[in-house]
C-alpha cells in the first residue's frame, strides 16, 4: 500500500523537506470514474493536490484540506472504482503501527476500514529472462501528468522495477507544470528531439535541454518544466515503476545555487551532449553521461554511435538491467535465437545473460542509441 497521511500531520511543514518523505498512515479513499473531474470538484471544495501517480497515466490523486467538517486527507482513486468500490472508505497502513481513528469516521455512515500493507514484504514480479521489446514508435499515446503524452517503452515494467516512457509535447510554448518531486530510487530525463526549458532546486537559473542533453533527477530534487518547443520528445527512465509524484507548495524555483548537494544519496547531473568527451571501444564511439560517480556506481548511461557491422556493446559493467533506446535510424539486435530489427523511438530491455550475448549493428547506417544500465541492485 502506498503510504498516506494521518489527519494530524502537517504535510506542508519543513518536515516534508526530509528524504524520503515522512511515513503517512491513513487516508480516505474516494472511488471515482474520472480523476480529472473528481480533482476539479475537490479543488472547488477547498482541497489542494499533494501527490498523484503514475505520471504516465494517473489513476489516483492525494488531496488535503483544513476544514472542521471534512476529512483532512482524501485519495481520489479510479482503480478503486474499477474494482467495484462506490462508497468512500478509510484505508489504513498497519505496517507503520496502530492508527487512532478520530471523529472523521462519522463523515460517511457506511464507513469501511481497509487494512493493507500488513505483511510488508515488498514482493515484486520475477525479472524477465528474455529480451523485452517495445511496441512500434507509432503505438498509442496516452495523456499523463501536466497534459504530456506518454508511450510505454518497457512492457511489463521489468517486474515492477523500472518504467521507461517516451514523452511527447506536440505544441510548444509554456507547459502547465508545477514544482514537484518524485519518490524514486533512480530517474533519468533525456532530451530526444526538440528542446525544453527546465529549472531545478539548488541549480540556479532555468536552462534549456537540447537533443542529446540529459538530467539525472536525484531522489527528491524539486523541479519544474517551464517551456517546450513544438514536437518535443523526451525519454524518461525511472525506478521503481510505481512511484508517487509530490507537489511542492513552499519552495519557489529558482532558489539559488548549492553545488555538490546530495539528494537521497545521489548527486544531480546535468549532461550536455556537445561538451562531453568522445570515447571509443572497438568501432563504437560513445559519450558517458557520468552517472556512475553520481549514483555510487549503481547506474550507468551512455550515448552510443553503433556502426553497421555487428559488435558487442561497450557497457558500463555487468548490470542486471540494460535498456537500449534507438534515437535515430534502425538497429539490428543479434541474439542467440536470431535477430530483430528495432526502429527509432523503440527500445529493448535485457537481463545480464542476454546483455553478455548480444551483438548490435546499425541497419544500413550508423544508429545512435541510448544505453542505460543498473550495474547492481539496491541492497
């Protein structure tokens, strides 16, 4: 169960600046068929959005209010509605200890108490043992957070451990975003096409990401998307797959410079493609995004220029998860059971065994490709 908040906690105090966010214990769940309509109704009633997710296709939003006759915390939830729930109910996380139910229980005479998270085993699905290929680049897009269009690059989401999305903003101009942050272990933003103007906590004035540029969004760092070009395409890779996005209401960006600050045990990285050093392994030229030092050796990312002759990949190490995203052209992926053609805007995910056996080649022309790896799992 996702951690939510007891009515007595002040969620907009400086305590929320800690990382990870403080544990939240109980929440009123309001099943709803349409999340946008429900959020609009609760906003009119005096509620503010605190968090929502998943970013690529939101199914819930946690909202708060200070009103003597209303519950302080509600979670608008379309998944609960699809499961057949129609009445509001109180959801309690027993994993973090007993919860004292206050007078807010009388808010609805048909209260149901849901007790979840009792085992706390954090189980996830098995890791795939075969390569996972994304759908064609013209596959269905869905509208996600802040009106951005999302396309899934990692079907099955690697057993819940990763999510990879191709994000598209077709019409340029100001982006209806807000200062926010994510409860993640890893998140990389890579500008594929077009440009986007962004601002980050402690990183000075807003700046523009151009094609090939990237940002390692360290856990909990506050940020905001400000403006985009027409037909902006961004690749976003995050772990875990399911993670909440929190709205930051107290911090105004930009907020100055704090070089070297760590967020959730990681450093922020702004990678500029045209300033990066070129390296070569065999006939494959690459640029490293410099994630190894920023993540304590846990993650690596490289932009590869893959020639037409088949070659093993110059990886960052023997990782347990590798994702290849073709940025332009087409890529021949040669595996033990044959080959597969991966087009631009498509991706393939590989476990350690598949990664060690793969050979790749540009199809008719060199194929620029983004390679992102987890070099070892969290302990």
